[in-house]
C-alpha cells in the first residue's frame, strides 16, 4: 500500500447529495479531516471499485469506523442533555 494508490481515482467527479454540487473523489476520500466521507461507498460504487479501494487502503476496523453513520446533531444534543441530567441527579443540584 502507498499513497499513490490512495489518489488513483482523484480525477473522478460526481454530484454530492450532501453538498448539492459536484465534488471530486479527491475530496470524498479526505472529507473528514483526512478521513473518507462515510458515504463514499454509496456514492461511488456504481462508477468505481470503491469497496476494493477501501479494502486496499484501510484495515477492517478502520473501514467500520469510517463507514459508520455519524451521530446526528439531535442525538448528540439529546445525549448531552441526558448527561447533564445524570450529573445533576448524582450531585443533587
Ligand atoms: S462521498 Fe460524501 S462528500 Fe463524496 S459525494 Fe458522497 S456524500 Fe458527498
């Protein structure tokens, strides 16, 4: 494995449903702080062997974490509220 392999589809581009405009594969593969977008397989599998690309460049564990759907903002907010409630009930305030 090497970085040349990682950029082999960089010149490909397609419409991004999340952003609402055309993006290149080079963006999708680093969309989250140098980590691929979690939708990379869904968006590209019809045009590129993207599942193989992921297998070649990331371990199984990395793929699981990369492809996991991120928590929604509502869930995150709900979790924060629950944590605050739990804290206040244990401190009695
Ligand atoms: S992989 Fe992510 S950034 Fe790339 S086109 Fe799909 S949704 Fe957009």
